[in-house]
């Protein structure tokens, strides 16, 4: 074996130096787009926020009534006001129920007593989807799951609604 250390040639030195500098420059150029792609994911979600729908608890009856309110929606860096809708009523146990009017079949808007042949039901005109008053899908119609339910809370006698959640299959 040789006691002589292996020397780095000029060509190897330049190759190592240029590779290091090029890698450093490439990393510097990738940081900004990478940050732009990841930043929206790191922002806190506003999904759990409740919004005042402008409805007093005293005005809520056993008959489903439509309610509309606006929330600020943030898509990455774009902010917009979005109108949300719900059907609000009190059930037999005098509990407040807030149902999403979006049909769980294809996303069309349902209406309360929207069909003369099916009174006291939510009706979807797109494919004749029907839901009972509590939002359960009627068997034999296209929707395979009940209407989604909004989380809600009451503060100072006013109704606040949050996000709509699925209840699962019926």
C-alpha cells in the first residue's frame, strides 16, 4: 500500500465547487415556489367558525324555514363572501335542527314541500329525490344518505350555524 495521500486534481476541485454552487442556487430558486404551494395548507382553517344567521330562537317553529347568511370564504389568497343556506326548525323534542338544502345525490337544492304529490317532505327536482322532515332519505329514491346537518349553537337568543356534517347512510 502507498502512504501517499490521494490529491484532489484541479478538475475535481472545479467540479465539486460548481456542483455545490449550482445546487445552492437551485435550492434558492425553489424555496419561493415551494413556500407559495405549502403556505395555504399551513393556514388555520375557518371551518369551525360559527356565523350569526340573523334568526332569533323564538322565531323558530316546527315548520322548516329557509335561512340564508353570508360567510367569508378564503381560497388560498382569494377572499370572497359566500351565501350559505339551511332549513331550520324545531323537532318533536323541541331541539333546533338545521339541515343543508344540498341534495346528497348530485348536489341540487331541495325545497320543503316542493312537490304537490309528496307533502311534508323535502323534494329535489333534479331526479325526484325525497327526504323526510328530519332529513332522512326516502328509500327507493336516488339519494343514498340523509341531508347533512349544520352544527349550531345559541348565544343571546340568536342562532349561530357552523359547518354541515354528514350523518351517514340511512
